[in-house]
């Protein structure tokens, strides 16, 4: 991101993105808490999602013990990444994609561990312990998809605030549906109540396509600020009836207590009216609920035992009937209050026509049936029949994608559920949701895990994982997590993983390191070796000799390292000046001296040591350096790894050793060995394939004279 760093105060700076547009750029403040002086030197790298990791450096001249820099993270969007809105940009998708890797991998590891212990039977998906693992996995994935914003509670609550307008995610809504019906087996007895909670969270998603209770309440809330006497407004009673029909009891009670009879100046004249309103509010707040517990702020009395719930339900219904037949209605002078309160009682008593008119679409009517008409419903078969009945009563020309998903789940049609997940929510959803589907149904497990000939011998589950892995591998920011999904595919996963790793740009150091790490995790040594060979050849061809040799060594590529050694032989054979040799000295050190690994490099290391010792020799002064240089020369000439074309350059470079004034450095046997080497070289020069060393014409004669002189002096000395 091109940008400029500008100081804003003592402990922060600002990044201004550079743009040629005339619009005012966005300024991003960096709270680095570093005291001046700071410099405009930044190190910027991508972090998770749409965040940048920015390193701010201080001036190198500092007089205190303050740190020299600070690393901060900068959110470019300015939005809360945890906000529960529709997932509609790449940054949030990457956050979800990366966050879901760990739960998925942990679940696969647990499955493999159980299989290794021979505890993973065909029906393990329906084991109690396995269901706990799947539920934990589902909860972790669900948490990635967003959560409700916990806005601070105001000190003085506005009584006219009916509900908070929020836009949740359809993806989260779909995942919670799958969790309710497939993963959360402990809560199966109170699935209807879970659907009530689900609708209260996600009814807003239907508002854009069909009328809904949520939309009706939002519109009423906008009008409420201008209404003086709410009990005279039809929209007030319609909002209460609709909220009651779908079980939003807290909203119902809150709206009822906005009734004008609660005002202090009205209590004396409207006591009966106020008593009837309060009686209905109390009945609503005491409604029996077949569930384990209630979220904070929700109303009702919980019963997790069906017999207790039935007794409480009958008692509660008796209280409603008693109030409905009470004589106090005759004393209520406000007709609208009387009629609408009786209408609310009819909803509580399960009057079908009243409930149907209070709801807007079939899902809301479906929930209302569970609450007031068929509170003891159990079993998906009866739930599906009820859904079909509600669809007939509240038909929709173009069903919402969540409605189609609900029907597929209620019908227990795994193929429909898969199709809806794939069509409406994409490869991510289907790749992760299969774990929930197989945990909740034997038929779904057979359908998803059975190998199919029309899919190339793989299962539907593996097919969807491969598709999702392909989506991940097509993006530079997500390819490195594709192996986790590929490795879980038993048939073609490893083969496709190898192809994926082969296609990564090995010349990019970070990608190569990630590639090697993945290969090490999954025991793909051959792929890792090939990638390092490709990187080594690339770096060598582009002039980065050291990097090339390093990666070829890591790959143990003996063939190419031998070729590099041969190039070094050619170079050293042509020129042996100290200046030119220094350019290759580091590369010789990097290549190493293990002949088994690279072959023939032992000579180059001995040659390097010889050159170093020769540089330390002082003319005419017999020192240990001169003696060591002579010994190094003999070792080089005796060593069979020394190429023949180096004999003459070595001897020519050692003329000052051969012509030592004080005393001969080489004895008779050593000098004779060198003369024999020189004779062999003279014969070899007659061959047509002999390569000259590029020395002066008089080099051979000078060496021959020096050896003859040294031989005579050595004989006399001995």
C-alpha cells in the first residue's frame, strides 16, 4: 500500500495512502507510543484479514534506553471484524477460512486417532462421545461467523426502543440450523424452542424478500416516537399480536406496558383496564417453555421434563381460559384494549385463524404452531407435515434460501440439504457442514461416504472437499491451507496435494519455505526435494550463486552440484590470481568438501587452503608459513582428486617456493615426484582433448628450471 508517514503527536503517526485521485484520502493513525525522534522508515506486511502489520523505526541516534521500534497492527477497513453482518468481502472470508482450519483439523485428528485405536466403528458418528466432538467443532465454527454485538446498556433506557436493528449473516443462520438438527443431540427434545430463538435472531433476513414480523416491529418503532396514545393505534396491537405469535415474549410485555393505563394520571380512572393489561402481561411472562434454560432477558418458565411441562402447560392454559371468561371484560370501557387483549388470549389459546393472521410468512406460522397449537410436537416426520401445511396457508412465490434449507432438513433429505448448502452458501459451507450431517444421520453418513463410480471412485464428501481445496489453492493468500483439506481425502488427496505443491513458485523464498514445511508435515520428501532443486537452478541461473548452491545442497542434488564443481574447476584452471579467486572462495566454502555429496570438491578446498598459506609466505624468510605452503603443494599434487590441468598452474604459482634462497623447501623425493608429474603433463599435452591452462608461454620452462635447481640443491643438502 503506497503511503506517507506523517507525525500527528508525540506518541502516534499517520499513514496517508498515496493516490492520484482528487478525493480526500483516508488517514490511518498509528498509536505506536514511541517518543520522538521517529523516522519515516516503515516495514509493512499483511496480517490477518484486512489488517496490516506495520513496524515503525526510531532514529538510529538515541540517547536513552527507549526501544528502537514498535510493531502495530492497522485495520484498513475501519470496521469491526467481529460484526455479525453479511459476509461480503474478501477480508472477512479469509478470516473465516483461516479460522475454520484449526477446528476442522482437530476433528480429523480425533477421527484418525479413534480409527487407529480400532474404536471408530461404522456407527461412530452416532456415538455419544463422538457427538460431543462434533458439537464442539460446530460451536467453534459458529463463533467464526460472527456474534451479537454487546452494546453497552444505557443508564436510562428508552422505553420506546422495541428492538435493536441488526443485520446478521445468512451463513451463520444456516450453520445454526444444521447445528440444531444434526449436531446438538442433547437439545433434540426442545428443537421447537431452539427454532423460536433462531427465528428471533434471523427473522430480519426474510424482511428483504417477504413481509415479516421483524419488519413490522421496525416500522412500528419508527412511528412510535410520534404516537401519543398507543392503545388507540391499530399498528400497536398488530405489532403486539405478531410478536406474541412468534414467541418474542419480552417484546410483548414491553409493548403492553407502554399502554396508556400505566400512566400515573390514568390509574384512578382506568384501574380495570390496567388490571386486564397487566394480567395478560403476567400470563405471557409466565408461559411454560420446554427447554433447559433461557437467554438473559427472555421470559417464560423452563421445564426440561415433558411430564412437568405438560402439567404446567395445562395449568397455564386454564388460567388463560379463566381470564378469557372473566366478568372484568364488561367493566373495561376502552373497546380497542378489550378487543385486542382478547385477541392476544386467542393466540395464547392456539386459535388457528388468529395465529395465522398475526404471522407474515410460513416459517413464522410454523413457529407459532409449536408454541400455541402443537406444543408437544416431537419427531421430524410430524414437523415436516406441519411445515407443508403452513406453506399451504402462507405460500411464497420465491422462497428464501433459508426456507429451502429448512424444508430439506425437515424432510430428512440429505441430497436437498447438500444442494442448498452448495448453491446458496458455496464450497466452504458444504466442505465443513458434511461433518455435521454425518454426525446426525446414518442415512446421511452412507450417502456422503459411499464411494461412487460416477465420481471416479470417491465419495460425495471427498468430492466437496476437493472442490473447496481447489478454491483455496487458486488464491495466493489461501493456497497454504488447502493441504489440510486435501490430506483428509483418502483417494485423490495426496496426488492433488503433490500437484499443488509442484505448481507453487519455488523461486519465492517464503513460498518455498512454506512448501518445504508442508512436505515435512505430510512426509512428501520427493516433492520437497524437487522444489529445492527447482529453486537452486533458478537462483543459479539468475546470478544468485550462493542461494543456488544452498538449495541444491538441501535437495542433495549430486548431479547438479558436480556440474557446479566442474564450473569451479574450469574457472580456477584458467586464472589463479588472488583477486579472481576471492570471488569464488565463499562459494567453495558453501559447497563443502564431502566428495560423496558433490564429488571432486575436496581439491577446491585444499586449493583454497594452499592459496591462503601461499599468501602468508614472505620472500626469503623461512617460516612455518613457507613450510606449510610447501606441504600443501605436495599434498595437492599427490591427491588423486586434483585434476591434471591444475598441475602446471599450481607449480607455476609456487615458483617462489621452488626458488627459495635460504634452503630448498622440498626434498629429493618430493622434487622427483613433481618432475614426474611435469613429465606426465608434457605427454598429456600431445592429446587432442588437452585443455591449456591459459598461462604465459614460458610457464612450463620456468617450472622445469625451478624444479631442476631445487633438485640439485636438495641433493647437496642431503
